[in-house]
């Protein structure tokens, strides 16, 4: 084994050791691709065993789409347009990350890999991905905040297929009965005042996911960022204010105690009962929200305006190959898949917002209800942004732990976050 190969093996090995934490990030990327039945390992070989110009291997986290699906047909079509055959394999999101790291270690990675956006930094750190400078992918028209999850230390490692994010759904009937005008919700204070009015008529004010997993961090981030807090300093006064907001809602009965263990799915089910005024949830609930007449507003920042929200979604990446001449064709295939007409069809199926202005305009023209979500994505942030990269999973784990302690009353928001900051710092330094 060469020195370079040895270094890569160690990097991949380290990435595999932290996979349990990183895999949890998949919980927030999409409600449509969370199948638990991935393709078994070994059913698809990497591109190292194929000849250039012949078959190109493509792995994605959508095992629910079979060979007759529009998604598979689109992939095959982009291969045909570029003179190659594409062999597509769909894995469960967690299994995909594991297989990608193992394939990188064994030198038989697929030509194209579509992965959950926080995983990009893990694969890049392991030396498993090429940069856009190496593979020729263009990122010029992609919104910078959506592209952010693919940028590590100034280098870009992929392009997004689209983005989903969070907003506040509301039940117009409940708000009307409580005398609340949704347009009046512009800050934390106005939202809390609305929750008090809802409680006064015997209804529940708001539901969200406060569980001690990545879903909890994902849902807390809009309030965390909306306070002005930064993930490099999770025990700041701003962060304490955000966690105090949640714990106060629980103490005052504006949010049910069930949020402590609610996933995004179970929190949504509670909203669907018709007895809750607001629910923090994502684009993936848009269709079911429409059936119950629910509408959307942006999550407010503490002192007004829209709070930054986290982006979910996947990235097209091009793994490292022994035969570097394959990158050019792989890039052409990705560019075909991410062209405006193709990406809009795909993103509409996945309940994503397109990553380019042209794509977003096409979506809004066809469905005006997407305008609110396009606005939400416009102020969204990548969880691994601010150059956090692989530090994010370590920080997030401590953040959701702090949220859980404060919600349950085991610690004050200030004490819980102070402990979290200390633990996160230790974990980062150890790594």
C-alpha cells in the first residue's frame, strides 16, 4: 500500500467510526426517501470494474423508486444522451453512506453518488470525492446558501438536487376562533401572544419535534439562529434565549409535553387532529396540509423578520476514480439530471425547492403555493455551513442533548447549553 493510499484508508476508517452520528443527519433531509429497505450490499459493483464509455454506476438514497419509475427513466435517458449505459442502485440513506465509504476504501466507488447534504463533508474529509475544479461540474447558477453544504475549506464537492426546509403551518380555523391574524406573527413575542390566545379557547398552541436526535436539532435551529446564535458558541446568551423560549412554551402549556419525544412525523400527526394552531414542519407535509386547509408562514426571528432555517436535501457528487477520464462524462450526466426542466420535475416529486432561480420560477409559475417555501429556502442555511464540516455532527449531538435536558426540567437552559458547549469542544478536540 502506498503512503497516499494508507492515508486515504485511515481517513475512510475514521469516517466509518463516526458514521453512527452522521447517519442520524438523514432524519431531516426528506419525508419521501426514508425507506428502511435498502438494496443489500454487493448488488452493485463500483465503476472500477467497468470500461470507460460503457457502463457508469449511479447510487442514490431512493430505494422506493424501481426500474419503471420516472426517476430511473430520467437517469437512463441522461446516460443515453451521453453515449453510456447507467446502472442505478438505490440504497437506504444510512446504508448508502456506509457503502460509499467502504467503496472508497476498496477503490471501487460508483461514478456518481447522490447523498444527503451533511454527508458531503464526511466523504470529502475521507478523500472519497472529487472537487468541482477536478470534475468540471458547474455551480454558477446555484443559490449560494443551498450550495453551502457542499463547500468545505473553499472547495466545492458537488451540486444540490434541491432543498427542503421548515416553516410554520397554521390551522386557519383555530386561529380564527382565537381571534389571531396570522399576518400579525412577526416575532417571538407576537407568536407567544398568539399561543396564549389559542390556549384561552382550549386549544393547543404549537407542536414541534424536540426529540433527542438530529430531528430535534433540525427543528431547534430556526429558533437558535433566529436569536442570533452561532453553532460555534452554543451556550451564548442568544442560544439560552432560544432554548428558554421552548421551555417557557412547555411550562405555560402552549406546547404539549409530548414534543419532548415527538419526531417530525408524530408532531405532524398531532397537528392533523385539528386541535393545534401551529406546527413547525417541512415541505414534505405540503400535500397533507392542503387536504386539511392548513397554510404556511415563515418562522419568525426573535426581533422580527424571518429566521434562518436549515436546508435538507441531497447533493450530486462524483467520487474519486482510478481512471480520471471518466469524470467528464459523469459531469455531463449530472448536468443533464440537474438541467432546469429535469430538476423541476424531480424536485416537485420530492417536495423540494429547486436550487436555481430559473427552477424556482418555473415551480412557482406552475404552483403558486410554493412561493412561501421558496421564500423560506431563500433565507435557509446549511447545517454544515460556516465551514463546520464534520464538526457539525459533534455539535448537533450536544445541542439536541441540551434541548432534551432543558425540556424535561433536568437542567436550566443555561446549564444545559454550558454543558453541551464543553462536551462539543472536547469531542472536536479529540477528533
